[in-house]
């Protein structure tokens, strides 16, 4: 453990030689203009500092490589070129100190910049995947689990691993455990990789999800360093975790079909829930103008999760689900992209009058998630009539029938989630009678969890 600790600083330290050696190159370039010739003496010291930091980066990089989990071919080339760059930077230092010829000095520095660029690119490939530099926008922002038409049309015949579990793993796990990168020597994109496990052994105990390392890791609190996926990555939803647990408890078979499962309900609900995305009124038919790019960027920097609803679409899903409060700065930027938002997740957030006002500026909003928030009846009564809203979630809130009945002014509404709200008994009947075209989901069974729902698990020690 203590041996590997210095290696963890490699991603931080490696940027020092890149920046300092680039500075030396720029200084050399400008020093041959008469008005900047006074900066030439700074080239040598810059190269010396850059060379020493490059050697330190090589050392920490070597220690980091001992942890494993990287593509061997790319890692080998990255190591060779990293060492070559560090050694060559020292040689360039002596060339610059001894030579007065611009062509010699500049040529040596130019070769050094080529080495730095190639080495840096290989390092990025190790961290982010081999195609990270030219990855398409759709692959970088894909959000929807890729269920096949066959799975949706005939779910009972689908092989659960191939049709359900594998698409979940592809979306949430392949970036670290796929063909381009294998953290912890674990590969999940092949049957052999799943069965083999990683450097710490197998990850599945067939028939026993509680003893399966894969289930333990996704079940840890998101703050735990062993939690998977890492907290900065897209998380599995509660329903997705339950599906993987069910698959393991049913024997972790790669051939077993859904109709052969003893308790297929959680998978059936997931497929049915997925199908809701195909409703004709779910997303606008007419494309919107591009959203304010600067506002989107600033919101993401402030911690919001923003994704397009599909490839080449200008409509967005926005989530503050891991937050307790939406700041005034975020509200101002949210208003700038209001016309592009079709899905907004404010679960667990503090609902303020300002936030309700901002929601009113989202004419194309289809789905609104307010579960576990402090939303009140008065907030809903003040909310402008969103004519395109189809789904709203009030699970585990203090909403009563007064707030729900005020939604009758929203003609597009089709589903309301009211599990563990303040509505019970005869209040449900009143709501159902008033909202005859709306499906009222009161819970009291395995609640169909939407793909946007997130559950935070309590920490549990990893054996």
C-alpha cells in the first residue's frame, strides 16, 4: 500500500514537465525576436526544472503501473516514451547551454515537444480509453440503456444477461472495465472476463449475491473509495442493482431466459418502464434551437448533471439529484436553457419559490422528479401550467390531495407517483376521480423505479 502511494500522485505531477518544457520551447521561440532576446537566459533553467520534474513523473508513473489494470501495449509504449522524453530533455538542456546556433537549439526543442505530445496522448489513452481524443459526442454522452427491439417486444424470451444485464454493464462499467481499459485487471465486456474476475479473484458467487464482490462494490456508499462505479461516473440506479442481484441469485447464467426466472418481476418492470420512453408525447417532435453552451458548461462546472436526450438532439435532461440546494447562480443559468429542458430531477433538493418560477420557464418539460424533496402543496399550486408535463414524482414528500388536485390544469399529465406521500385512503379515490386520465402510482408493491432515480446505500465493509 505504502509502495503504491507515491504512484497515485503521477496524474498530478505529470502535468509539471509538460507545462514547464512547453514554456522553455515558447521562450526559445520568442528569444530570437530582437525585442525578446533578453528572455533567452531563462530557457536553460526552465529545461532543467522540466527535466527534473519529468524524471520524478517517470518514477511515480512506474509505481502507478505496478497496480495493474491498464492496457499492456499502451502502457509499455507510454513507459518507453516517458523515459525517453525525460532523458532527452536533459540532453536538450546541455544542447541549449552549449550551443549558440538557433537552428540546433530550436530543432532539439521541437523534437522534445513531439515526444511530450505523443507520450501525453498515450497517457490520456490509458486513463480515458484509446479513442478518448476523437470519441464521438454520442459515445461520450450516451445515457439510455441500449435494450434491443426484441427485448422490448418479447421480454419473456430474452436471455437476461445478454438482453438486460450486459446493456447495464456497457453503460455503467465498460469505461473502466472494457476492451480499452481494465482497472484492477477486470474486464466485463466478455463472458470470459465476467467469469474470470479481476486481480483480487472472482466477482460473482453464483446463487449468492450477498457474497459476490460485484454486488458488494455497487452497494457501498458512494463516498466509499471502494464503491463502484467511482462517484464521478454515472451511477447504477436502484432498479439496475436489483436486476444484477436477481441475475446472480438465479445462478448468474449467461443462457437463462426471463421466462425461466423464479422471480422475474423486477426485470419485467424495468423493461416496461423503459418502454415509456417510446410514447409519442414523451419528447417534442419539433427540434429546439441549440441551448446556451456557456450556461450548460457553467452549470456542469457547478455540479449539475446535463445530458442530451439523444444523438444530435438539442433537448436536455438536467439533474441536481445529488444536491441539497440549487443556488441563485445556478438558477440564473437554468433559466437560460429552460426551453431545452424536457426532464428535470430535483430529488432531495430544497424547493424554493425561485426554483418553482424557473420550472415555469420550461415549456417543453415532460418529466419532473421531486421525490424526497421538501416540496409543499403551495409550491405546486403556484407552479405555472406546464402543458407538456407527462410525469411527476412526489414519492416520500409532504404533498397532500390539495397539491395533487391542482395539477388538473396540466392537460398532458399521464402519471403521478405518490408513494409515502401525505395522501391515503379516501384521498386517493378523490384524486383518481378528479384526474381520470392520469395513472396514480401509490406504491404498496415493488415500485417501478425510473432510470433517473438514484439510491444512496449505507457503507458496508469490503472483506
